[in-house]
């Protein structure tokens, strides 16, 4: 490449990067957060990284989730992200502090919406559906101490629900049977508020809402996270962009692309990266 071409590349690269928001998850679940971010910030470039080769995070040791999260965060920053969003409760629990200490850009994380659930419940019985990693983390223990109050909070690890979303099987009879298995005992014990404490679960919302019944309140923090991203992106000096949406995966793109299209509702171009 000549110097002139190189200079042109740098200018284009800079223009592409200036308002980019980087978002990552272990896999496709973070697309539920991406959807919310896109609706609040329609003029920003979004770069989504699915760490599919290492999905799920929820059953991995904390140190491994930390290493993967740092690798994903660094890659997004190298690609020009001005803000990094950890669109994953498990990765936030394991690695938010690490990313904030090591990345040169603001980092937005997320946690199960226990606080709004405690406000919403009438029966005083709340359930949090999440991964093993999130539920055994110190962050979740602190959340319980701060917000559980007098309510009865049942925690339910649902690792197989992550698998159904990764496979794009959102209406599969087996997915329905799994949701029924989790929710039936909760209904029987009077739970009236369910927290979706994993970003994969909003994609199963039609199933969850149907089985939980219309009287059950379901809490998803995707839009609250997006509102925080909007505040941070504006204070990071981002301007109107080109509304680009770029997706990358560490997994096999041929496999991931099919699930991604089913989860997102339409196919999206997908780049493979080694990380
Ligand atoms: N989507 C993720 C979360 O919010 C994690 C799923 C997984 O990889 O286990 O916790």
C-alpha cells in the first residue's frame, strides 16, 4: 500500500471508528442488549462480538471468564470502540472491575434487575433466572444484601436455556419443556416476579411469558443498560454516525450465522476472528 493509500485508509478507519460502541457477550445473548442500544442510539455504529468459541461462560471458572472478557474488551477497543458494553451478566460479575482497570474507554456492565423486581412484587416472592457464574458471584451476593429486603428470592441456574438460544431454537418444544420445568415450581410457590438475569433469556420471553402467565411481572434490564450506554456515549463525545452494525464471532461463522439470523430475525454479515 502506498503512503497516500495508507493515509486514506487511516482517515476512513478513523471516520468509521469515531462513534463506535463495542458490545460483547459469550454468544448471541448480548444481541438482546444490542437491540435496546440500537433503539436508543440509532445513529451510532455498533460492533458486536460473540465469543462463541468459548460459550457458555456461565459454567466456566471465574479466571477463564476474566481472561476471555479482557480479550474481547481489548479487541473491541483495538477496532475503535469508544465505549465497551459487557452485554453479559456472567462476564460483568467476573470481570467488570478488571476491564475498568485495564481498558482506556468507559465500560458499561449489567446485573440482574433485583431492585425493580423487589419494587414490582406483590406476593413478596421473586425468582432470578441466571447462570451458575452470576449466581455464585460476589456481585450477586452484594445485590441480594442491598435489595432483597424482606422478599423471598429464589435463584435458579438455567444453563440449558442458554444452549437453546445459541442454537436459535427459540420455539423448540424442548425449549418449552425446559422453561416449563423451571417455572412450574416457581408458580406453585407464589412467585409473581421473574428477573431475566442472563442476556440470552429475553429471546425466550414469548415462551417464558406464556408459561408464567399474564399476572407475572418479567424484568429485563436490557433497556436500562442501553440508557446507561446512551449517557456514557454522549459524555464520551460521540456524534451521529452511519448506523452501521458489524458482527464478529470467535466461533464457526457458518454455524453461528444461522442461529444469529433466527435470534435477530434476519441475517447479518458476520466476520470470523481468532482471539
Ligand atoms: N448471556 C450471558 C449472561 O448474561 C451468559 C450466558 C453463558 O455464556 O453462560 O450471563
